[in-house]
C-alpha cells in the first residue's frame, strides 16, 4: 500500500513540475516593471513676473550759459518669458542645477524739463511729457545647488545659488523741443530712447513640485516658484545720474519635465 502511494505522489510531482517551471519563466507584466532611476531632469517653463519695477534718473548740462535739468521717471510692467534648466543628481538627491530665464517688460514714463531762456537770464522755461514704447529685458543665468526627491509619481526639488544678469533697458536720449520767438513757451515734441546695458550679479532661491506620467515616467509636468535679485545700475550718459533698481523678483512658472 505504501509503495502504491509513493508511486502516485511521484506521478503528481511529474505533472506539476512543468507548470511551476513555466510559471516561473513567464515574463513580468509591463505594468509591474519599475521605472528606471533618472539622474537628470530637464525643466522647461513659461514664467510670469507679476511685480512691477520703477526707477528714475536726472541729468544737468549747460545751455544758453545756464543749466538745463531733465528728470525722467520710468515704470516697467509685469513680465513674461521662458525658463529652462538642467538638474543632475549626484549623491542621495543632492546635485547641481544650471538654468536660464528671460523676462521682457514694457516701459512707460514721464519726463520733466527745466530749460533756460535763449534771450534772458534767470527765466527758465518748464515742460513735461509722457512716453511709452520703451523696453526692459532681463536675461539671467542661474548656477545652483539643488536637492530633489521622488515619491511615487510626485517629484519635488529645492535649489539656491548665484545668478548672473544681463540687463538691457531703453532710457531717455535727448528730447527735441518746439519753441518759437519770443521763446517764452517750451513744448517737448519727441522723446527718443537709447539702449543701456548692465551685468550685475545676485542670487536666487526657489522650488518645484512636479508629477510624472506615462508607463516609463520619463515625462512630467509641474510648477515652479523662483525669487532672484541683483542691483542694476544704468546710465543714459556721462551727465546723467544712475537709474538704479532691483532686477529679477518673484516669478511663477509651469511647464514640462523630461527625466533621463
């Protein structure tokens, strides 16, 4: 009886072995494959700078043996522009980030002039005018230390470092006037601009919150908050004072992510 039972058990094992082996060799479903770890993150944003910027300058020079004074105030509106960065993780989420952002602002303002009389001393004439159509652009290169972590489909990062700005702004050139004999009245007829540049250095700090999608999780989308700042100083000419303002400011961006 024992010999019969042993034969039955051996037969059952012989039948079950191929099924177990086939099951062990069956490929894992694609949905269960974990995404490969990513070391690099490419960040592409469209960014918005909501804050406005104001600045002013003055110049004094001699006309008709007396000083002419021109005071100009500028108002730069909110800005839109692209933002791109490449982040690499080096050790436990700690890594480096190199990014570039570009902001463009429309500028308007007002000019006030006090100009001597060509025929009489101590009889300065005054005039004022508003202008628009000027521009202010800010290119910024960000060099940061970054820390990033991933939890499921969510990916977040914090970063801070140095920012190198390239500023170009339209400042008031030499106004033209409408004046006729007896020269008691003065009117400003044109306010041409001149382009002025500066390259100040500053800092930045920011963060991102992203979500990955797709089976491979190689792509994603997210939002970014960035604050950058540097002191910009522009001069319209040798006889002008510096027009100083803080470049950069707070920006909010959203866009695509690529992981590889």
